[in-house]
């Protein structure tokens, strides 16, 4: 009658230790350097507002490379993904609402 | 002191099920800390967005006084330090002590390079009077709001620089522990977590560099 509850198999707990291969790390490193060169080169051309968009797009690609590979988010748990990416949702709300207030304040005040 | 360690078996706090459980819990804590770090930097980015939207001409004028070459150099330095940090974690995971010590040492060295470049940038600005708010004495700018750019420049790079400084201190501690042989495949939590922090510092700079130096 006494059902003895077994612990879950131990091996299931070791799946999370992911080792980033050196070659992948080196590729990411080279890619980051190339994107840095591209963003510097793109800034030399005056394209008006496009400059800002291009610079931010490249920065975001670089950020994803760092987060996914160097920080190992690609191999991490969903829990950690939600924790970290939720911070950017709040950052977006913070910037978006404040920015829209500044941009449209004059229209409303008229 | 001698610590006898059985291969593959490591002591962990009694409230954890296993060493991996302990590692996992530490990592969740680190990600929560980094979430807080993003929000810690957030107001500065919001301030940047607002003032840039209000005074685009001031931004255009002021940002050209920054030397993008030094900014680019520091970007390369930090990217390289992120790579050596990742290799340090790799060495810890695969249990190669000398490589952990070497890679962490290189990371510290590159972090110091970053601060040296920053020192030259700052000292030039202090010299010509490109300082935040009330200390601003530079004469060559037309727009009345241009000093705002430098208030934000010093706050953003200053807070980031403080993170680099703290990073060097933590890396130094991890480095000395690595020399003592504390880390290996069965225990490398501090190396991993310091790595996460260091990559975050790189992440902030990845955005600061174009925002301050490139998009005028």
C-alpha cells in the first residue's frame, strides 16, 4: 500500500549543460567584427533617417548573435528566455509611450 | 588546504536535488539580475530618444564632436573580450585549467584596454570643456541644447564604464579562483555567470556605439 515515489531519472537533469563549440564561437566573433565594419561603413553615407534604421538594425543583429550564442540563449531553458526577453518588452513600452507622447504632444495641445 | 573531490560528484547545497539543479537555479538568478540591468539602463535610452526627437539639430552638431574611430576601436576591443570570455567558459566546461586562466586574463586585459581608450576620450573632453550640464564650457557649438548631448553621453558611457570596472573586479576574482583550480566540468557556475554579465556589458556597448558615435 505504501507507494514509494521514485526520484525522476538523474540523467534527465544533465541535458542543460550545453558547450558552445569553439568553431561556432569563432564564427560569431568574426560575424560581429564584420557587422561592426558594415555599420561604420554605412554611417559614412548620408541617407537621412535611413541611417538610424540601418544602424539600429545592425546593432540588433549583433545583439542577437551575442545573446543567442555567447550567452547561450539558443540552448537555454524557456524560463530564462521569457525572463530576459520580457525586459525588452518593458523597455519597448517605456520608449514607445514616452516617445509617442513627445511626438504628438503639439498636435493635442493645439 | 586540500579538497578531495570525487570525479563527477560535487557537493551542492542540501536544498537542491543535484549539482545541475543548483547550477540551473543560479543561472535563473543571473538572468533575473540581467533583466533588472536592462531596466536600469532603460531610462537613459528613453532620455536619449526624447531629446534626440526634440532637438535633432543639436544632436547632429554635438555628435560630430565624438571621434567615431575611438568608438569603433572600443567596439572591436569589447567584441574580442566577449569572445575570449566565451572561450574561457568553454575551457572551464572542458576542464582545461590553463586555458581558463589564459582566456580570463585576456578578457581582463581587453577590458583594461577599453578603459584606457575611454580615458583618452574623457580627458580630451574635460580639456576642451565638453562636460555635462553646468560644467559645459565649450564655445564652438551653435545650438543652445547641444550640451544636453554631452550630459547623456557622460551618463550613458559613464554607467557603462562603471559596469566595465565592476566586470574587471569580478573577472579578477574569478581569474584568481581559476588559478587555484576551483573550476572544471563539474563546477563552473561562477565562470558561466560572470560570462553572462560580461556579454551583457558588450550588449549595451553594441547599442551605445551607433547611438552616440554614428547616427548624428
